[in-house]
């Protein structure tokens, strides 16, 4: 999120629209912004790489999906049955 070109009272109200604050990855986003605000924009990519990687993983869950795929492949290799699909009303998409 950059600095707005024109700052109005509506600008502050819209700030949370494109933010993760109050959501699952909000604290990690705030850690990255805290780190990035302490260094220049050019150095933020290098100095805050760890914070950004944590935030990116929380948002897109790439490692979690890769782990799931490895677990499913191992289950298939061992010939173990897959668990039954849960009823749609019992699944929470969050």
C-alpha cells in the first residue's frame, strides 16, 4: 500500500478495503509494514524478506498445499484408503 496522491477523509475509510487487518494474516502484514517503514522502500525488499515471506505464505498457503500433496501421494503409495468426503454443511471455508 502506497501513499495516496490525494488525501481526503474518504481515503482513510478506504484504507481497510485492500488490507488484511482484522483477518487471518493481519498480524503478519503489520509485521512486514513495521519492518518496511523502518527502512527505505529500496531496502525493504532485502531487509524485510523474512517478514514478507511469512505474510506471503499466510496469504497463499503454498507450503501447506505442497505438504498436503505429499501426504496424499504417500497415502496413495501405501494403498491406504482416503477419508470419506465430509458433508457440505460440515465444511467451513475460511
